[in-house]
C-alpha cells in the first residue's frame, strides 16, 4: 500500500521555461538517466534557495556518472558545500525488503547486461569511476576543490554522516535499505523549507516502501509535492 499518495500535492505547469544550458549539456554528454524535467527541477530549486539566501548544505546520494550532481553544482554558489555519496562502482544488492522488480533488475546488472547511457558502458561496470566522475565535473566547469564539492566513496551505511543543516538532498539510492539509511540520517538535519527529492519513488518498489514506511507517522511535519519526482519538504 502506498501511504504517500493521498498526501501528494500535484503541481500542473501550463508553461515551463527552456531547460538550463547545463541540463542540455550533461544529457548530450550522456552523464545521466534523468530526463530534462527532473534535472531542471533540481536546478531551479537550488537557484531559488540561493536567491533567498537559505542556509544548509546540498547532498546527492547516488550520482552514477555525475550528471545530476553537476547540475546541482552549477546552480549553487561556490561557497555552499555539495556532498556527493556513491559506491562509485557496482550497485550493492537489494534486500528481502525489495520486491521482485528490484531483484530482477539486479540480476540483469550483476550479469553484465545493463545498458549504459547513450553509447557509454553502464556506469557500474566502469573502472575507477570516482576519477572519471571528477573529470566530468571539471569538463563541465565545476572542478571539485574550487566549488566546495566532495565525492565520498562507500556504502551509505558506512559513509553518510550528517553534521550540518541540509537544504536539499537528491536521494537516488534505488533499493529499500539504501533509501532508508538516507532518510534516517538526512531528514533530522533538513532545514525548514528544505527538500528531499526522491528519484526512484515511482520506479522501484523498495524505494517506495522505504519512503512510505519512514514517513507514515510524519505527515504533520512535511509536505509531499509531486513534480517530475517526489519532493518532500519540511514545514
């Protein structure tokens, strides 16, 4: 049962400005599976936060080849920290809390049959992916050190420790346990007006279960807004 759906607030847009140039650039470079609308939502949210001088760090949990992280980096001020967490390698296996759709997908990935973006190799099969992601940031004009960006390699359970207020977190952990860890560790630090953007809520059963279970008793503290992705915004 999906507990979030009755609380979603759908947003209809009769007009949308063209996607920012960086959105077109990372898609042309085959650096993300996300469609332009999802990338533009991230860019516009961060740009709006910057205009209003809101406090907090940015987090991306699960970055693949780095496309959405690069979009986030382009939207933020150079001073605002962006922490990018990923295993930078083969995606971890799902658990018993994930349903058949997730386990079937993982079997395809593990068998070496997953398709990459465009003509690229599937990112999980790349050697030294963290170095390649760093080069992707540089190629698109946001070198890490000069833009207060950290790439943090490892399992979320081992690496994701949040010690600062969080303004926005893009959570792209796919499976139930990965998403659950992100919610447990990030949401207590989310500032008022800050957002969790859940990439896979409508894509994978495990992600949906993690979100529905975690927020089942928290609807009085958050708004659930359906844009290109599920945005969970703290009151």
